[in-house]
C-alpha cells in the first residue's frame, strides 16, 4: 500500500450545510487512517473554528488555517515546522486607509485567534463575535498594533467588485485577496503569496509523503492552488466551475458524501 495524504477543506466539502460531518464520511476517513493513510485539514477558518472537527475526526496531523497563513500542530506544543505568515502592519494600515474610499458594512482583522472589528453588527458571521476576551471593537487603524493574519472587508457584492477592480491595479502586488461568503459577502486579504498549497507542502514534507500521493478535496476559489498542487485534486459536485476545471476529477457534493464516495471507490475502504 502506498501511503496517501488526504487533505480536507471544511466548509462546502467535509461539512454539510448544517455544519456537521456525515457518519459515512467520518467512517471513510477513520478507515483511511486505520489503513495507514494520513488525514489533515486545510481551511480558511481560524483554529478556534476548526478544532472541534480536528478532534471529531481523531486527527494527529498538522493543520492549515487561514487559507495557508498559519500552519501548526494541535497536539505538539513544540513544532519546529510551524509558521505564521502575517500581513505586515504597514501594509495593513495602507489597506485600511484604502478602505475609507468605499462604503463597507464592516471591517475585520484577525491576529491568530484574536478578532478586531470596526463595529458589532450583522454584516459579519457569528464566529467573529464569539468570546469577549479576544474580540476588540473600534477603528482598526488604532486597535491593531501587530501584524494581522488576515484582513476582511464586508460589503455588498457590487461594492466588493469595485474594490477588487481597484485592488487589481493598485494593491495586488502587496497582498493575496479573495472574495467569499454568499451570506456574508467579503474580501479576505492575506500576505502576498499565501495559499493552502504552501501549508499542504509543509505537511507533506513533515509526514514524508510525496506530492503525487496527496489527495485534496475542495469546493471554492481558496482551494484552487491546493487542488492544482496535489497529485489528485478532487472537486466536490457543488464546487465552483473554475475549480472543477483545475481538478483531476469531480466527486459528488458535500451533501451526498462526496469525500466518502471517492475514498471508498479509489482506496477500497
């Protein structure tokens, strides 16, 4: 048996729309681990919003958070391969100054697991409001004092498209940015060149698994580099069309146990 590294995006991939993992998917992933394969998570979520799934799946691998900006090992306090690739503070403040030209519903920044919001309102997902000790409210140009992991602009799709057009010409050489969230439209910015594939590459080196033996599952724009990097990139049936074009194959949707179906058929589990 050739050991595989199975890489899981969470939202829209491993998770159903109700934010749970189906029993069939859990069983398939457990069987894969019993066979000797490695299973890991690569998500845009911070660790505080992904640790429950890490433990639910009984993982013992490193994890990629913030779309590749953070790579760490939840079970190791000393992990020499860990990294945190943040936006430098000067660049973050330049982006915040740039944001004043647009009618944004809210602005958020995350420094590891601390959250900075311009204001508390319904324009941002609940995860940005959770906890009191690590949520700070106010003008981010004043409240952020260290390099942020990510910066998010929340606004209408139309406004975000306008921002994106101007970002392309003015700021695309200083940050990586993507749009996400149908219910909470946002533009997320991370350090230039950061994406999930760099975290997956770090994990494969640590685990001693070659690139061609990586199987990665995803559904969205932030999975593009990861599926392209993997030996086998698997797009979910509910994935966006550009990702399906990059992927080696397409499985069923997240609601139809697409991960389990692929693993059962291709790994014989």
